[in-house]
C-alpha cells in the first residue's frame, strides 16, 4: 500500500493511458481507479492526473472516472478539477451529467470563469465529445 501511495501519479498515468487507448479495459480498470481514489489520491497532481483521464471520447471511460472521483474522501479538496467537473455537467449522457452536477453541488467546487474558459479551450483541442458538449460555452 505504501508503494502505491508513493507512486499514485505514476499508476494513474499508466492506468489513464491504457484506458484511453483501450476503452474495452474499463470494466477491469474501474475497480483499480476506485481504490486509488478512495485510498491514495491526496495531491493536486494526483487529481489532475485523474481528471486528465476524463478527457475521453468514450462514455464508459468518462463514467468510470466520474464514479472514481465521487469516491475521493471529502477531506480532499476537488478545486484542482473544478473546471473538468463543470464541463462534465454538459455531458450528453444524463447519468454522467447528473453525477457531475451532484459532485459540484455536494463538494462546493466551482471554477473561476477564466480557468473554465481555458479548460474548455483545452478540451476542445483534445476531445470531439467535449467539443460538442461545450460548443455553446
């Protein structure tokens, strides 16, 4: 467990790359994401690595990451990923956008408008789904 805590960012990076390249592994990788979020994520860098996985065109990937984020203990501040969560409120899937809205409301995370616009620009460049979700923003 100690080794996983030390290497959380590396584990997230590897897991994220695998999930993004091979979305079919989501059912196998989702439990690992949940454990990482529940027990090991503690830094802004870890949160940003996790949120980076969220930028995916595959809905199952976005769902698994949102569920994992919901398992992060309330003692961990979600502000570093506030813009990601705000953008996810526009997800075309009602379950995903509802979960994102609940996370934003329950955890009280709202990005400032400048950071949100920068994030939307980044999301437009990296994901077709985010481009369509945030085209009106």
